[in-house]
């Protein structure tokens, strides 16, 4: 257990250092813009590119794994959407953001660093596959639900075009595509460029976790929305259970891949939940609360999953 705590505490420690700094030094959250830009457009793309470029191409074509993990995410989103529809009395827009809170984990900021530190380099490929396909499906579903909620604002064709642009131009999707292309062509970047990308890769997790803490600190919890406890249970408990069951059903898969998927599913709600809420100006305070509560509760739940993974308490498959 002490090994797991030694592994988990630095990650959560960075979040809480960021949280403390955000509380102590009241700098407007607009000051985080450059840090967020560095993480999303520079450091994390370098990480994803290097992960995929160094992976044999045949390991990327795991259709059953992609289907099982994406289906689990869709189910977690759908369950959370249903909870939002029930509590928000049929408000599709608010329920869509609630769906994100229960189905979209912090797979960009926390996921790569945590999975690689827990399970080693073998976790790199499943992390990248989960990131790419979870983002594609969720970045598709939410804008269309918003268009359905407010049909008078934009046409379906315009919404479809915006969805395609959001996916194709996302920096991490672009980096992943370039990584796959490099793996297929066996491209080796010059030594200087490779070292630069390694520096950027190493900066991704610390910067992302610190920024997460600061961002949460700048959005204090005013009151507990009714749906947040239910969504927290879906995100931190139901989602990883769904992933484990579906991988057991569609498997067998490599043990490291199963553990990586469960660990990624156990991550707390992503900051993008709040970003989407603010973009559409709906469910904003509740989204902030969901990220804050989910992150705090995940100190216990995520550490428990890490312990199960590190000690082998979690079986690699349930049915076989």
C-alpha cells in the first residue's frame, strides 16, 4: 500500500499545491490562458505523438478494445444524461453537460501521466486510443444535443461542420494522427527534435495537474447541486465497472491494457466539462461543482483503483 501512496500522492499533491496557490494568490483565471495553451497545444501533443510514433502499427489496430472502451463511455454518458434529464425536468442542454460530468474523465490532464507512472510504458498505447475515441464520440454527441436543445440558433449542417472541425483540428487528435503516420512510415525525427519533444512530454503531467488545482480553486463550491452526487458515483464507480465488464466480455486483452482502461475510467470529471458549460452558457455552476467534488472524492476512489491494479487484486478478466 505504501508503494501506491508514494505513487498517488505526488499526483494529488500537485493538484493540491495548485489549489493552495489558487486560494492564496488571487490571480484572475484569465492568467491561466497561456498555461492551458502550453499544455493543450504543446506539451500533451508531444506526449501523444511520441507514444504513438514509437508503437508498432499492429498494436494500434485493436478494434475490440476500442469498441468496448468507447461503448462503456457512451453508456456512462447516457446514464448521466438520463439523470440530468430527470432532475432538470427534460432540459436537454443541461442534461448534456451532466452527461459529460458522468462520462468524460480527465483523460488529457491526469490520464497519461498517471497511467504511465502506474503501469509503465506498456500503458501508452491504450491511453492514446481511449483518449482519441472518447474525445471523438463525446465531441460529436454534445454539440448535436445542444443543437437539438436550441434548434433555432444554427442549422444541422452548420452543427455537423463545427463538429468535424472540432475533431479534425483538435491538437491532440492531430498529434495522434501524426504519431500513427510516423509509426507506419518508421519515421525517426532528428535527435535534437526528439530531445525537445521529450522535454515537452516530461512537462505535460506536472503542468496539467498544477493547472487543474488552480482552476478548481478559482471556482469555489457555493452549494451542492442535487445531481452532482449521482454523477460522481457514475463517473468514479459505474464507469470503471462498465469498462471492466465489457473488456471481460469482448476479451481477452493484455492485462496492462485492461488495467489501463479501468484506471482511465476511474478518473474524475475533466475540466472540459466546465469549458463546454461555459461555451454554451448552461449548467455552469453545477459543472464547476462536479469537477471539484469529483476531484476531491477521487483522492480515495482513484487511489483505491491504483492499489487494486498495482497489487493485482483486480483480475485481468472476469469471464475468462
